[in-house]
């Protein structure tokens, strides 16, 4: 399907996995635990899959918990699940690690390019302070920022997209049909966004469409019918801006 990118006034973005390289950040944040336990045999892919399962369970059980606290609990349970010994300090350091997760190399420049044409909106499973720290890596002024802390639930809860639609209209005067959702996660974003009737662009950072690994993102059995797929954000921007 060929999209008419002129049909949209706003781009709503997932942040972690799409703009911020959260898998690199998560893996780096696990290193103190791995080193303390002298367990160099724990491989990255196994750790990320374990993280995905534990994070999803924690967010479902405590939808109003701040994301920093979600991470703190996940770290302790990750240690237990993998036969490691954690501490309150290590758990807290992991909980505070979002600020250190790096941006993808194309994110900051590409967002500046897109801002010349579109209103930019964040819809993210994070707390306000966490996104503020991440946005220092992105270095762009978003037109609206909607976080799990504000909404009181985590994607893929449909309530997060209802919140997006209501606030796009109220805050920016933009209808959902004029908003293009841009995200990496099929589970957190594309399944609920398509169910809500959005047009969606998949930024396939993990190369899943060609057999890549799910990593820190929960797997889905039935893939949604996304409207366009790009390997990275810069390629999407080239198409959207007619380069």
C-alpha cells in the first residue's frame, strides 16, 4: 500500500524501541548485576526475552505504577528468574537507568526534519521524568507528550489510545484520521492502534519482517496489517517528505 503522507498533520510516536535504543540501554543496565554475580554466560537475547516477559507482567499487574518502579521490580524478578542475587541498590539503579538509554543514531536529526512538516506527539510507556531525560538525547520540542504516568495505564491497553485521540483533539485540534502512528512494537503499538482504526508505519528496528529477534518486545502470534514498513526512522522520513 502506498501512503499519501500529505493526508496527515501529526505523527504520534512510540519512544522506546523507536526513537530510543532501549534494548542497548536495558542490556547495558543489566551489566552491574551480571558482573556482581560473575555470570558472563548470560547472553543478550535471553536477557531481553526475560525482560519482556517480566515487564509485561508487571505493567499488567500494576498499571498505575511509575515506570521507574516497574523497572526496579522487574530487575529484582529478573535476578530471581535467572539465579542471580540482586540488591536494593542494584534494583534502584536499574529503575533509574532510562536516562542513560541512548537514542538511535538517526533519531534526533530525523525528528528535526519531520518537525518542519508535521506536529510531533509522543505516546509512551514511561513516566514523565523518564521521558524528559530521554528527550535530552532527542533534542526536539514535541507538540504534545502523553505518558503512562499521565494516563494511568500502559500500552497495549486501548485506554492509552483513547487518551491520545481525546487529547489530540483537545490540545492540538487534530483528528485521529489526520494522525499517523509511527512505532517499532507490534505488541505495544500496532495491534491496539490498528484496532482503534489508525494508519500505522512500522519502524522495524529489529528486522522482524525478515526473521529478526523479538528482543525486549513481547511477541504477537497474529501480526497486524501495518500500512508501511521501514527499517529505520530516516528511511521513513525520506518517504514522508518526498526525498
